[in-house]
């Protein structure tokens, strides 16, 4: 159940990031939503099973959001530097 929450929360973070970064195309927005979701799941996994098994809590959502933002920011830097 926590992975589903992390995916949803990460998608929300990715969607907000796509707005902040001013994504004009639908394809770029989808890419940011997916990267945000993967970053949130990674953040949840970083916490470990003991912490994550206690259910959805503000701490796990906060860590998921922070890791998702870091992943999105890193992707944006790499995209600007090497993909364009």
C-alpha cells in the first residue's frame, strides 16, 4: 500500500515540478510525473522496511517528496547539459 501512496505522491510532486520548470509540452510533463513517481518510490525504499511498514505517515511522504525533487532537479541539470 505504501508504494501506491509513494507513486501517487511522487506523481503529484512531478506534476508540480513540471509546472515550476514551465514544461510546455504534454510529453515533457508526463516525463516529469514519471520521474517524480520513481524518485518518491526510491525515497520510500531508502527509509527501509521498518519505517515504511508503519503506514503512510508525514515522514515517509516528506522523504519521498525530497528525493523526488532531487531526482527531478538532477534530471533537469543532465537534460540541459547533455541532451540539448
